[in-house]
C-alpha cells in the first residue's frame, strides 16, 4: 500500500488474551499499531476501534478523561467477539496537539475553561486529527468495512471521507468518574458525542504476597495451558459444608494469596456448579494486579443471567457443548460473554478439547478454582500440573469432599506429588506441589 510501511509483526499477550500486533509507519512518519484478533482480512465488516493515543489516560490511569477505560473496553469487546481490530494512533495525543500542549490545556481547564475553549485560549486547533492515515493502514490490513467502536461522530466522518465503509457505530459508553464528568459532558455538548455512562474505579489495593514459589515452573505442556488447581480445605478435609457453603473458609491472608495467584495467570476457571452455588466474581481486588480472563465449564449453559461473572469486568468465556440451546448462547452473548463450543464428555465438557481451545485463544497459564466435580475430572484426566491447597483452621464435620472417585484401587496407582512449597499465614497453611 502506498505510503504505508509495515515495521514489525508479533504476538502480543494482553489481559484480554493474545492479539497479533502489526506496526505501520505512514507517510507523515507517524506510527500506527494494529492489534488484531482473528481473521480480519478475509472480507466482511470488522469490529474496529480507532484509538487516539492518550499517555495520561491509557497508561497512567488519569481520571481527567475516559481514554483508558475506553481503550480497555474496546479490547474487551473485540476479545469477547473473537474477531476485530484496534488501531492505536500514536500521533493523536491531545486530539492531535501533542502531550505538552494537552497538559497546558489541562492547566487552562483548571483555570475554568472547558476542553474546547482551553485549546482556543492557547491558540491551538480544537481537533487537529486527520483520519486519512488510519484509513490507509486499515486498507493495508485488508479492512475496508467496519463497525466502529466510538462515541465521536468526527471519526466516523473522517474515515468515511477516506474511503472506509462505516457500516455501524457501536458506542463505547463508560461510567463517569466525578473528576471527568464535566469533560465528558463537554464532549457530548460541544463535540456531539454520545451520552457517557459510568464505571467506578477499583478499591485501593494492598501489598501483594509473592506467590512465585507456589506456582512452580509455569511451563505449559504442548497444546494446552499450564494448569494450576487450587482449593481451600477445612482441617477435616472438606471443600464445603453439607449444604455447600464454602465462602468463608479462608483467612484474609489466604484470600490475598488467591488474588495474587489470579493476577499471575492468564485465566481463572470454575465449573458452573460453583457459579450456581457461590456466584463468584473471580476478579483481582485484594492486591494490585490485573484481573485475568474468566472461564466457566458449562455444557448446557445453566449459567444464570444474573451471575456476577457477567458484571462487565474482565472477559468471561463460557466453554459449552452442542447440547446447549441456541437461545441460551444468544442470552449469554448478549450479556457480553464469549461462547466457545467444544466436544462433550460424560462429565460435561471434554477437558482436553477445552484446554486446547484455551491454549488457542492465548491462555498459557490457567488457574482452576473448583468446584468438586471439576477438581475430580481434572485430576482423573491427569491434566493438573500444579496443586495448591490451603488448609484452614476450621472443622465442619460432614461436608463435601474436594476429590471424588478417581478409580484408584491400589496405592501404586496414586497421583504422586513432589517439589513442595509451603506458605504459612496467620490462619492457614498453603501447600503447593507438582503433580506427576
Ligand atoms: N473450598 C473451595 O476452595 C471451593 C472452591 C470452589 C467451589 N467450592 C464448592 O464446591 C461446590 C460446587 O462443586 P460442584 O462439583 O457442584 O461444581 P463445579 O465443580 O464447580 O461444577 C460442576 C459442573 O461443571 C460442569 N462441567 C462441565 N464440564 C465438566 C467436566 N469436564 N468435569 C466436571 N464438571 C464439568 C458440569 O455441569 P454441566 O453438566 O451442566 O455442564 C458439572 O456439574 C460448592 O459447594 C462450592 O462452594 C469450594
């Protein structure tokens, strides 16, 4: 393509899964980074985000704008759909006026100007961006028709003028923080943007525990992720009480370890039984860290629409089978879940196939948090690489066992564990083992 030169092509693992990253230099000398999910060059309309660089919002978490939230929301939408493209425009900082001018405009805003008048006071253009280069890069990756993730009508107009068919506009509505509410209102009132909604920032985190020893060597075998199985037991060996309650087994330190384990892995997985019983959110909240992909094994899509895993946080992917009703697939997809159909097994979802799919979508390390049936299936299929068990100072008597029948009749057939690591907290003892 004239004026567009590809500089690098590589796989970029992100918290939203793997993307193919392609860097392009355009005739003006600016660099555009295309993050591509799935096959986008084969024709058809592609879910696309053209994202203007915003160092403060994207990288530093600034609350003066909604750029970082939009960036992550767009990547999430693309990851959920399994096909799409995010084009990151490095020359578009501050609507094209550059970082320092943008910061100077912030100073003017602190003196009372809105985001539009601040630029005028400084003698800067209100919006200096041009969309011809972005269109040229889209053509270079063989994308000519898009569903554009944007709130900004100027982007739609600019891309259309440069020959890209914008088939549909998909708004990226985020929750307003009280610090950027007036900025978002100005964009709506004076730039014609769509009404923003909102999303509050996470609670203040604490110091994370070092869980590298517990996790072991983290080397994935061929064709599937490295599987870390973890659960919490009472001192008398129960995973839950007789009525299925397991929510408050562990002390606060062990819960922080659990969150640090999640933050270290590409994805965290449970069976639908745990979703129905405990309704976990499976995010990283107790330590600073990134929440991983969330995976549910659910062969007939019993997952309720109210499940907290469908809360709009990290991507949730449900692994199901052709035994699930099409209406349930649509129901969960409409709530933002990714659905992948894999072969069935007597236990539900065929685990080797499911793990193969996870590896294909870029999951190299998988933390499995139960419950009992999933633990039993994974151990029975010899698909566990590392086992991490927290034992709590509680006795509950009759209750649910962590591991069911594995068909082991003789001790010579047992699953042996080695390479132990131990972590002792005030309330719990956590042991980790390689599983042979
Ligand atoms: N203490 C802890 O650390 C901890 C952690 C998690 C859960 N729990 C407790 O465990 C209990 C839930 O355990 P659970 O056994 O009922 O639920 P589970 O293991 O979370 O989910 C089991 C369900 O997952 C689906 N599934 C799909 N493929 C499967 C496969 N290959 N193998 C196994 N299951 C598969 C099946 O439903 P379909 O046939 O419909 O697909 C199956 O009934 C709750 O009481 C919960 O509190 C404790």
